[in-house]
């Protein structure tokens, strides 16, 4: 069946380019006439704006990464390398697969007959960007987008530099001592920012999140507090003296503690979610909640729920850190959970006059797209319809009239 879908996708791509030979045209005509849903699919594919939406999507994707994904599904075998001019053809085939659903990592598809014209009422939402606020103390806050790249703050032998969406802490030797208080970096809805701590630990902070951390890490264990979501690349650090002993790095979030020495992991602890999720990419971490603790191996995820303890699961690490790599990635995810992620990035409100349809989607979409493009991709599944009005989004099941 997968091979059949790929073949029809290739024929449709050639149909779009008007390059079908007579045998291929007959093969496609047979497929179209075999089912009303097939004919309806072709009508939707030819509808104004449909392919433009696909190409808008591809314009926001890293070409090398996208080509690798596409070629895994639709490229000819290695012994048949692409001839000059065929790469464009395969992009057309990929666009068709986007709607047909055989490129599973982009979008699911079913045969409901629905249009794909998103109702925007002249309103759209731009994607998020590098935005954050640094709280130095109760009285002083620095809105980072108000500062040009360079040193934005000095105190004793501490200097803080903003450059290329990353906040860097530098401690210099010499007279004076490093401040011992804590700072808080928080991102608003529609914001993200990077952070390089004095110990060399790198943090990527997702939208609507905050991290509180010491300005310096003296000869003791390192402790930070997170609300929201962040990806950590923890630098190994050792106490003075001999024998050398490592200083642990701990993240506190929603009543749980994640403890490491040096590793890469993602923590999702938004207050409006029912669970705290810690996903380990490299190294080892220990997650503790209440009286229970679990040690993770790479590729595992610890899920902490109030009153349910800690569960260890095999993780989809690509999905867990897709946001850090510039993507929304959903694997059979409920629509209401998808909309939560989109709200944090685009800053819209939901029109709650109708319940969110109970639908699930599998998709991988660039976070650099406008909201209307992202919603259009979901509409192409034939499952749902969206309407953008003022600052609100209304969603209904496809074929159901708006109230």
C-alpha cells in the first residue's frame, strides 16, 4: 500500500508539471475514477493556494534536513541517482506527499472532502523570536531586545553579554568578587533565548518559561529553578582539591529535582501541563520526586505526575527537542495539546465558544512559519477547520458549521 501511495504521489506531481506520458495519464485516470474521494483529493490539490501553502512550508525548512527526510521516502534507489532537473520534480512529489500523507513526519491525511482555504479575516500571527527579560533584582529588569549586541551589564568582576540571541556570563579574575545573588531570565509568550552560565553550561529557554540561577557557582553544587521548558547542555565541573569530585548540577521544577554531573537533557515543566517530562539525550540524570528517584539512560523520559510518582518511558528524542531545532513536531498528539504549544509561540487566544475537536495529528512543521501557514497545514488533513478573528482562533471539526 505504501508503494502504491508513493506511485500515485509521483503521478500527481507529474500531472502538476504537465509531464505525464500517455501510459502514466491512463494510470492516473484509473486511480481518479476508482473512488469519489480520489477525485475529491485531486480537486483539493488543484484548489487555489493549496500548493502555495506547501511551498511556503518548504521555504521555512532547512534544505539539507528536508531533502534527507524527503529522499528517505520518495527518492529513487541509490543505483539510480537523480538526473539534472529531477530534483525540482521530487520537490513537487514531496508537496503532493504532504497532502497525501505518505510522508508521515509531515502530516496525516484522510479522505474527507473539505476545502483548505483558511479564514483569516485579514489577521495573522507572526512566529516568535529571540525575546526575553532579565531580572537582576526586585527593582531592576532588562528587556533584552532593547539592547544592541554587546556588554549590557557589569557588576564587580561580572559582565553580561548579549549576542546572537544568547546571554553570556563572564567572570574575570582580579580585584572584587562575583555577586552571590541570583538572576532570573524569562521569556514571554512568543519568545525564546539562550543562556551561557559562568560554569560553561548552555541553556536554551523555550517560550513562556523562566530560569532562576546563581550569578556565580562557588565551590558547591549547582542549583537552578525552572518553570516552563528548557534544554540543558551541562558542563562538567569539579571541586577544588584532591581527589577530584564532581559538582552536581540540579534543576528544580514543579516539585521534582533533576540531578546531573555533565549531560544533555530537556525539561518540560509548564504549569498548565499535567506532568513534568525530563528527556535524556546524552549522559545520565537522576530524577527525584517525593520519596522516589529514578536514573535515566540516554533515550529515556521520566514523567512525573502529582500523586502518581515517576514513570520511565522510551522517548522520541527528536520530538522532545524539536522546538530547540526550530520545529513543532507532533507524533499522534491530541489537537488541544498542539494548540497549547502554538499559543505559547504565537500568542493568540482560543475562542472557547465551541470545544476543541478530539483529533490527533502527526506533523513536523517549521516554527518560522506564520500561524496561518501552520494552521493551513493542519487543515489539509481534512479533519479540522480554523478561523482567525482579531486575536482569537476558532477551531471546528471539518464539515461542521461555525456556531
